[in-house]
C-alpha cells in the first residue's frame, strides 16, 4: 500500500526525505529527474533503475514527464487518460475506454492509484 506521498505505509517517514536528498544530490536540486527518482523507493525491485546511467534516465524521464501533467513525479489515472487521448488525436488512433483501463492496470503494478518512474520504465 502506498500513501499519496509516494511512500509505502511500511516505509520509515525519514526514508522519503533521504530519497529526496539523494536524488537532489545526484541529479541536481529542482530537476525533474530528481523529482521523479525521489518517488522511487530503494528496494530490490528498483535496483536496475537506480543503477542506470544518468543519460539513459534523462531520456526516459523526458517521456515520463509527458504523462505527469501535474509535475509531481507521479502519473495519476487522469494524467494517463489525458495523455493517451492527446496521443490518439495526434496519431489519428483513439484509445477506447476499455483499452485505457487495461493499460492502466498493467502500468500501476503496485495498485497505488499512481504510476511512479520505476513502473513507467
């Protein structure tokens, strides 16, 4: 279970502060990459993401940012729907509601009602 802050109910409250500080130090305070990475917990399932070269992360986070309309480092279902509808209009291929819901269920792996950068990648 994840709280709206992007923190697991089992995570120590200072863990979030630690992730923010590390992300700011590694990727530059105030950068969108630091924001997105600060939402990703450190655990075995995220090791690959945390070890990726910064250039690769920057390329991926640029795509992630297109979905994060609120610029909070997480993609909500509303963000997801709006982006897919925009892409569908651009490409002339509208996504149906059932397809969008199915894609969302595949993307929101932890069922937190948001998609973090790790789930996106």
